């Protein structure tokens, strides 16, 4: 089953050099999650990923414009496309007011339910749980209330080992075995041991999105050993003062964070408009954490099962 991340926007506060503000599309087992929705996101979805109608859950990290100004356009398009499924939006306090006000003056009522889920930005909380995944917030450090998001697959079922499977097993016995439970006979004696005729589950994959944040080692407890980490790297070390003032991070800091958290792969993004070439940022990060890649729009990062 799929687990892949497509970069839709990689720029910091200003669009620059064909780079768009923050947006990413995460697909897990054919369900699509939109993370941040900067200006132009719906156009980027069309360019790289297909249809906005497939998205049922949108996660907004904070209310700086470069992370949500594309939302109204996207909502309005879904209305025109006659979406009928609910659209869930997870965001810090205020976004519901902003959107409701725009709809009020447009005298528009969307053809579908718009469901706002208020995020508590002060503590880490589970904000979405499905049968396959959980989404947990990460309270990051920024100028206004802001969170990151951790997407994690739940522990999967054990797999039946076809070579060792006895004949004549009933479907309900297979269900038990996949849950790791032994099959007992009528006297309560073990007939088949689950760990002898099943294989361990496939691994649970994880992705963490560290939205706009000042680098802080304390936060890496939330993203320990994730398969894929996105960490903003607005600036380079030469501009570290600027990063401190604006509560952003440098490429070196993002890499240090990834190293401390022992993640498998790091993607850096949210690049300042002051850098035309991104190669120096990549070099800076790689000198500390080699498994680093740039968030390039249109590129998809896939985690194998
Ligand atoms: Zn930003
Ligand atoms: Zn910001």
C-alpha cells in the first residue's frame, strides 16, 4: 500500500524563482492528506497530483498567509465541482472565522460540509485516528501559535505464512492468527501457535512535518526515528541571526535536528527568497546529515512497505 509525499510548494514567505509557498500532499493507502495550503496550491495539485476532490483532510500548521492563503480558492473550486463529501480542516484558532467571513460576504454556502477541527497548539495531541493511521501534533516554536504533524501507520496485522499454514483453517481462525492469537481446541489446548504459522507484520511507516519553527533539540522526542522528516530550513548559517529573529531554522540546524532524532531521511524546504540556488543549502545540511534532500516541487518521496 502507498505511502508517498509530493511536494507542492517549497518557498518561504514569498513566492520566488518559480517556487510556491508551503503545501504538501501525503498519500497513505490511497487516502490523501493535504498539509498546509499556500497560495496556488490547487493549481499545483492539478499540475502534479490529480484532483482536489480526493482530499478529505487538510492540516494547516499556522495562520501565516504562506501556509493557508490557497485554502479559500481550493474550497470554492470544490464547491463548483459539486463535492458532496465533508471536508475536514484541522487548524489553530481563527481559521474557521476567516473562512466563514469570506463565505458570508460572498453569500456562498458550500455544497458540502466544511468541518473545522480546532488544534490546541500548546501540547502534542492526536487529532485524527483512522483504522490505518494516527495524526499527532507537534508544538513547534514560532512567532504565532504553530504546530507540526506526525503521521504514523498503526501496527499492522501479522501475515499468514502460506508455507506453514495448515489446511482447512476457518476464516475466523485466520482473523485470530493475524491478530497474533493462538488457535485452541475445544479443551483449550493450543492447536496452532500464531507465531509459528504467521510472519511478523510489515513495518509501520511514519512521516513528520516540522512546520515553521526555530530549531529546538527538545522537539526531536516527537519525531524519533521517523522514516521521513521534513524540517524547514528557511536560511543558511550565514544568516542565522535572521533565523533567530524570525523564529525559523537554518539548513545546518535542520540537519542537526534530523541527526539527533535519528531519522532515516530529511527533506528541507521553506526556502527564503534571498537564495536563488538551493544547492548551497543542500550542501550545508548534508555536511551534518548526509541523507538530506531538497523539497523540489513536483517531486514525490515514497516509503516502501
Ligand atoms: Zn512560512
Ligand atoms: Zn510562519
